[in-house]
């Protein structure tokens, strides 16, 4: 199928599909007229790639996740587990920072409301 159809079926823009291909995350064949031709697997793969990038996963993590599809060896799963453990720790730190910021904002707004009521 051509890039437009992959885009429609996956919800991923043609520009993103070309970018994913440039990164080596999806493959296409070139027709004699230069058009890209994708297989059926490209649709699901594009959805997964897009979702992972939307969650701010690095290209390295996305590549590792994709390597764990199909008949991936145990080593690929082990490597992904190590990477995801680091991502999880980073997310926990970011969540703590966001929660602390939210509490500071809550305190400010509560003080401001008290000043206004007085």
C-alpha cells in the first residue's frame, strides 16, 4: 500500500512515516515511479512507533520495543527490561517534581484566595 493509505489506516501523518523510515524503524519498497510501497505490517508498526514517541520515549527505547516483537530472543527482552527500568525511574522523578510544583501552586492559590477574602 502507498504512504497515504498507511497514513489513513494508522492515523500517522505521511511526514512522520517518512521520518520513521529515515530512522530505520519501518521499511518500504520503492516502485519504479519512486512511490513508496509498504506492507500490511507497516500500519501496526507505525501506530506503535507513534504511540511510543508521543509518550516521549527515545529512539533507542522505540527500537528496543520493536526488537521485542515476533520471535525476539530473550536477550532483546532483557535489554528492553533494563531500559524500561531506567525510564520508569526517570518518570518517577519527573512525577515527584511535578507533584511538588503542583503543591507550590496550590499553596500560592490558597494564600491568594485567603488574601482576597480578607
